[in-house]
C-alpha cells in the first residue's frame, strides 16, 4: 500500500520579487489539549505574487484534497487585473505543507494567522473555498483585525451532511498499491485502475469534485480561456468518475523513488467529521463578507442563511449560474468578476 509522505525536499525560495514561495518541515506534533498549552501551528508552503503593498493582499485557501496550485491561473490573472499582491497557500496535510495529526479548523486558522503575520499581509482579503472557506470564516471570527474583507466560496458555517462518500475515497486511496520501480505514468495508470473499483460518483454529485480544479479548470490571462471542455453539472457516469480520480491522483507523487500520497490520509480520515462541521462560535465578524455560491451546488442551503447572518451580519450572497462547487474552475471569469466587484 502507498504511504503518505512525511519527508520533503525543501525547494528554493523564489528569487524574484514577483514570485516568492517557501516549503516547510513536514511534520509538527500537535500540542492541543495538553496541560492548557496553546495549539502549535505549522509553517505552511505558499506562493506570493507581488503587487501594491498599500492595498490589502488577496489570500486564497483551497479545499479538501486540493492545493495552492488550484488557484495558479486565477492568482496570476487577479494580480494583473487588480494590481494587488496575491498569496496562495497549501493547508497543513496538503500540497507541500507539513503533516500534522491535528486537522482541526482551529489549527488551520492558526497556521494561516501566523503566516499572514510573518509575511506582513494583514489586514488582507481572505478568499476560501470549501474547507478553506471554513478556515477563512473561523479566522475572521477569531481575529477580525486581520481580515479586511472575507469571501467564502460555496460553503457555510453549518455542518455539511451530503458528503458521506469522503471516507470511502480516503479508504480507496489508502488501499492503492504501486510498486516502487514503476514509471510515473505507469504508476498513475495503475493507481487509477485501482481507484476505479471504488470511486463512483452517485447522482447528485457531492459537489467538491464538480469543477475539478487543477484537472479541467485552467485559465490563461489575458483571454481567460478554458483548456478542456467539462460535462454539465450535476452529472454522473464514466466521464465524471474519471474526473474525480484524476483530481485525487494530483496528490500522487514520487519521493525518493517511492510513490506516496502527499496528503496526510491518516489525519484526514481521523478528522473527517470535524472537516465537514464548523466550530461553534458566539462572536461575529463585522467586516464586509461575500458568500459566493454555485448555482448547481447544494452546499449552502437556505436553512443556513440565519446562521450566516448571525455570524456575518454584513454578509452578501451572490450566485454564479451554471457553476458547481468549484466555481473558480467552472466559471473562472464570473468568479474573478465577483471578486473584483466585491473589492470595488
């Protein structure tokens, strides 16, 4: 069976002022719940595009199984269009960021707080998709002075109940067995074959995979043309099943001659219930807030609106027609237009 990566080679930081990035030590034990000690943050991997220092930076937080690369093209386009600095971040246990046994939203919020302070990017405009949206919401509630305004992308502060397939996907990934001596292309093909025996998207699609992020949602500035066609949402069948597997397989990497999952499947599996929920809060965030919803997604239900208004009294809601859960991949131009409009 594949292991999940715990050791990473540290890439060099970007050498130019327009693109700075850093990766960090891969493992940091959690200190939460021990003798009243504070929760220990991890040093996140990030990419920072340069812009006007006088204006609040745009900070993007990805969703479950994603990475900062989900927003590569969006970040470049918005940096050009707005003139702002744009930061994309790998959450703990994702991408090139460290692994930790703690996958709580409190821990993820602390990670981002520390990074923003370290980089001098506060206050910022915080944009979070799905799991990243909940991290962004919690951070804004905990430290409103760090967030100039907030954008939550197709997620709410109410428990998600429609994603019961997540544990099955994690179990399927953990069961994949790829020999060490295979080429990368052969390894991906074999892993895809093994995942195909389990990964089946039922109607209606659970949503998180609909836009496919890095698989089919690439855009290019200027022009912002989509590279690949995508099926309408919601959908089912072999094409959508393949797309789900392709998205999961973006996490299959080769480290020291072994194929491993770069996401920490053990931590994700142990905390999936927490990831699908939201920590109870009493305080509210007084700043401008946009809840950007996919017209074909069922993640944010009308019954969630009262809790949204309680926690975010200045919340606006905007729906992007014909978009699923991955709005930034399904409708990138509409996604960026909504952000620019909210900044105006």
